[in-house]
C-alpha cells in the first residue's frame, strides 16, 4: 500500500475546505419558511417583490415563500399565521394593514410586522432603524396588496360609543 503524497493531502484539504465553505454559504442564505409557505399565493407574492428596497438590494434566499434584502437585514416570509383581532399598533401603508409586534420591538429592537386581514398573512422583519420601515413597506405593498383583504384594522375612532 502506497503512502499518500503531500500533493494528495493538499488536494484533500482543499476539497474539504471548498465543500465546507459551500455548505456554509448556502446555509447563510437559508430563511426559515412560515407555517403556510406552501400556499400557491405565496409564490406569486415572492415573484412580485422588488429587486431592491430603500437602502438594500435583494439577496439570494433559500426557503419557500421567503425573500431577503441587505444581507438579511430585511426578511419577508409569506404564509405566516393570520393574526386575530388585537390591540397592537396597526399602520396602513398603501391600503395594506400591517400590525407591529410591539413586544418584540421593545425586547429586541427588531421591527416585526404582519399583514392583517389578508390570507395568507405576510410577515416582515427589519433590523435597521425604525424610521426606514415606512418606505420599505411602501416598496413591498404592490406584491402584497393583490391578496384579498377580508378584514381591516379599526381604531378607537371606528368603535361605536356605548353609554
């Protein structure tokens, strides 16, 4: 039996490093899918998303019903659980209602918003400055707006006064 040469060892080491690096590269682009990402409407949402949002270009992302921008600084996941009526802050941007996860914002400083009244629901997570979220939601609106709206956010001004 022949002893492996230095060239063989170097070749093997290079191959191991290349495979490991490739796996880490692929894993770095993996985004966990939402529970209902297999909904056919999610494919259409993702296909309609812009190549760029204010301040970031679109990343290559692995996962069903997902998209990311700016090195996963911004992540969209279609097929999230639909929100029940709640008291969290709801903002309407270009006729799309988004509910802010206020607990997550306070705890982690991360803006997590989910569409309200649309099926499937779409979740958007942003780790940048909060002031930038409105412009980004405007850019995402056309991809989400075509999903039928079944319910709308209501505010205190919309409630009936009972005396």
